[in-house]
């Protein structure tokens, strides 16, 4: 009988191979290369979280340059692993959590390397960092199994109910031992909340143990709140030898404590506290960003990488906090309901001034946070400084006395909106359809997860807050200046006279007005007249250097553009070509005089379209050198005076403020 059964089984065809986790059709829609390989080798629940983390590290290290498509895919992939939208299976448990930290170290170094080259790529890389586990020494070496051991103690503790032990073992302890990943954190946080309510524990000590374990697990998965991170860094002495950082962190602690006291009370006081906290957050973030500004080498020591990740995660957490606070400002001001629009246009001077004050200050703070995120930092800070100059710090000097002031504010707000829009456009272009197709390929159950991924990602950024606040303010400012509500591009018939005046300097050619554009063109302190091949009108003359005394643009520039307004303030003449023919003429005239001393005059009264450009004589050159030397000397005196003022103020800051407690961010009235 047994022989008959064996013969029958031998005659039967072999069973079909298991169905592939990823359908070939879904896979074909993904970009060829590493992204398609990632989806094909994910294997669903056949791979553990640590194995999938290994795929990510290998994917980042295999490319000489980390391209935007790869970063877009990894940002979505790791986020879905972290939120359990895609599931991980179990493994043998032979690899400790320290092994996951080593893989995270490799991925982190690749993200911080010079191979992430473009601004869009760096913006996408920022969306990958929060989903990597910690590489801190707290979870390495002898501490590799500290979380597993703590989970085992809780799973066998007699101080908790039997039902809690069973649930904790099944959903936290075993998944943690078998490298299932963030699913253990989700379950641990839920059980910790249950323990805190006294539902499953028999003693206060047991409740504290569950809470401590949950917080430690959150630190491992890099989910600790922003201010908790700062508190831990301060306790470890991170700011002991840095007075500037100590003062900034103390101010943030004070600001958050003041915000906590005003929450739910008088709305005006709460708004003022929110603006102060936003400024303090920006100050601390800038210090962290400055400390990790240089690229990280692949062979950097572990301690260096660990410290850098701590700083990176701290500044990312502070950015998230800033976004939440900006949401509260929006909610109180009534941006969504339309109350803010009405207040901006109100005939009541006090109501209008308050609305403009809050709006200008909030947009300025948001722009500084956008700068700390690495997006066109110089332009964002310059625009924020312009808003402060118009409205005063935190909006204390709003005035619409003249038509020019309204135009100036409109130009500044337009620049702010454009910076935010450019950031989100670059991020959206970087993601493209990758999240949608990747979700299909991985079999994410909720189809909307992939379809709405980009919209959610954009909404989670500070740039979206800039756009929400700036849009109604820009409409209101243009209305006050009797400008049309829509954005108007330069017209061909526009006059070439953008900013009138005269200048003498050496003619140089640059691509655009930006930091370092004129470096090496002439000895420092020599006045320059620049021919810029690219000009949007959103630039600042000063960004190309203080030696620029005249500008010839090959592209049209509106007279109410930021460039025109700032050039007029700095008495720098600007002329711009208003047609393709004019652009060619400007280029030919400028290139014929490259390296020579030239005289540029711009004014409606001049013939030849209001522009005169030609060689300068010896008298004009001598006068220009003398005038420019005086101007540079005055700038130096002003800069030194500001530095002395800041130093004097710093001396009066009370360091015992560092003893003040950090307060958690509250979700009350938070529009997210």
C-alpha cells in the first residue's frame, strides 16, 4: 500500500512555485534600476525588518551619486515600513539590534555624503532620515541586547496581569527578538498607554517600567519628541563648552515654557508666545545645521557619525515642531476660515496692523526654517530680513504710508511665495509617480496611501505654511498698491530702465546674481558693473557681493521686482533687456568691454532706450574708487557696531535659565 502511494506521488506533477509577491505588471511601471530591484527583492513578510534595512543600505551605497529617484523611493519605502503600511516578517533572531544600527550607519553616511548633490535631492534625503534607527552607543556594543532583555523581563513580570504578559510577549517581545521592526514600537506605545491608565498593572513601579521601555524603544527608532532630544543632549553635556548654543537652548526652553503658560488663554498672548517660540526654534536649528554643514566621509569614526545623527535628528524634530507651531498661528489668525483675510483688509487700523504684524513675523520665521532645511538659504534669509525690516522684528512697525511701501511688501511676499512654491515643486518633481507605483508593486492594501503620498509629504513641510500665510497677504498688499491680483510676468514692451542711477566699475560677466558669483573677478574693494546672463528679478544685488555697483541683465526684470526695489535702495543702477534682440545687444555691448572700466547710466531721460554704457575716463575711475572705499568703510563700521551690540547683549544673558524645564509641545488648537 505504501509503495502504491509513493508511486502515485511520484507520478503527480510538482506543485506550482509560489506566486510572486510583486506582480510583473506593477514592477514594469517602476523606473528601471535600483528602485525596481528594491520592489522585486522586498518579498513582503518573507523578509524581516533588518533584512529590508539591509536592502536600503545596499541601494544607497551601490550608487556613486545618490539620485532623486532612489531617494524618492526610499523615503516612501522606509516610511511605510515605519508606519506598518507594508509588513515585515520574522527571522531567526541571530542578528542583534546593533546590526540594524550598523546598517543604519551605512545608510546615514551615504545620505550625508557629497554624493547627494542637488537641492531637490537633499530635500528628498531629509525625508529618509527620520525612518532610520538610532546609531547611538546606547544601542551598540555591550548594549546591543538591552531592549530585548528589557522586553523579556516585562513579558515574564508578575507585576502585570497575565493578559498583559501574553499580549506583550506576542506583540512586542517576540517581534523585537525576531527583528520585525517598528510594529513592536506601535504595540509597545499602545500597551504603555493602557498601563498608564492602570488597566493592566498592579504597581506604580510596573507602570514606570513599561513607560521607560516604551520611551527607550522610541529613541531606538528615532521617534523621540524634539524637546526630549534637546534635554537628553544637554544632560550629556553637548552644550557645555558652547556659550552661543547654551544661550539659544536656554531661550528655547524659556519660550516653550511661556507658550505652555499661555495656551488656551488670551489668543493675542498665545500668538505672541508662538512667534517667540518659532524664533527660538529657528535659532537652535541654525546652530545644529551650522555644526553639520560639511559633508560626511564614508570612513568617519562611529562616534562622529553618531553625534552627527543626533544633531540631524534634533534639527529635523525642531522643524517638525516649527510646522506645528505655524499651524497654531494659522488656526488662531483664521487663515482657513477667512478671518485673516478680513483682518488684513480691515479699515480698523489696530485690527489691520495686528494681522499684518502676525503674518509678516510668521512668514519671516517660516522662511528662516526653510533656509535651515537647506533650500536656497541665502535667498530665504534675505527675504525674511526684508520682512523684518518692513514690519520690525515680530511685526512691531507695520506701515502703509506710501504706494512704494505697499509695492515693496508685495514684492517681498511674492518672493516668499515663489521660494516656497519652488521648494514644493522640486520635491513633487523628485517624487513623481514613484510612490504610487511603488505602493502598487509592494501590494499596499490602502491604494490611497500611494496616490496621496506626495500631497501628504508636501503638506507636512514648512514650505506649505509659507504658501498658506503669504497668499492672502500678497493679495491684500497688491490691492493696497492697486496692483492686479494675479502674478504678472515681464512684458516685452517694458522699459529697459529698471533702477535709475549711474555707476563706474570693471565690467564682468556672471551667470546670475548669487553668492560667490564675482569672486576672483577683480581685487576685493574694486567696484564692478556686472552683466548677468540669468535674472528672474527675485535676486538681491548684495548677494553677489558688496562690490557690485551696476547691473546689466540679459533677461526682463519688472520695476516692482525685488531686484529693482533693493537696487534702488542701494543706489545701484539696473538695466534689463526687454526682448530677444535687446538681450543680444546687451550681451554684445557688455562682452566688448569685459575687463575694462566702464560707465553705466540708467534713466528715462537718456536717449537710446534710457541706457548709456561705455568706457570710463580716468576722472570717473578715480572718483568711483574713492566713493566705493568710503562706502566699504562705512559698511565695516556698521557691521562692527552690530557685532559689539550683540556681544554686549550676550554678556547680559543669564545662564541659570538652562535649569528651566523643557515643556512638551501641546496639540491644543494645532492645525495640522
